[in-house]
C-alpha cells in the first residue's frame, strides 16, 4: 500500500509540474505580439454555358487579389479571458521585498514574464 501511495504521489507531482509548464507556455503565447493579418478577396465566377457546349458549368480563374477594406471588424469577446496562473510545487520563503512567500499547492496569478525563467505574480 505504501508503494502505491508513493507512486501516486510522484505521479501527482509530475502532473502538477506539467500543468504549471503548460500554464506558463500558454501565458507566453498570449503575450507574444500578433502579426497584422489582412484578409484578401479572391473572386471566381461560375458560368452556365450554352447547352450546345456539352459541359454543365465553367469556373473562371480568380481575379487579382485585393484587400477587403469594407469588412466589419470582429467584436471582442464579452467575457474577459481568465488570467494565467500556476501552482507552487513547494514551499518558498521570500528573501527580498519583491518576492512572495509560497505554500505548496498555492495558486499564483501571473502578471508578466520577466525573462525566460521568471514571472511576476501575485
């Protein structure tokens, strides 16, 4: 029984760490600058040829691409997206005023990424 308990505890630690890594990766992806993408119109025509031609329809090639300036802009979602967060994997005692005291399992809301290894949280 104790072996099974320690096995499941180890599995839970691995899952918690994986979940925390996924949260951090999602936070990074949400904060990357998004490329400015503009839709382009491509218009093809479908013509019904005269019955004597022997074919049923003719599709013309698309005309030259042109920007679609008159499209309505999408409306933002009504609900704000949840703030990214992560779970403390172990206790931590703050050593400076800019650090947080953490308890294992505590949820930290991520505010911004400082560098590739550090986040600011609350």
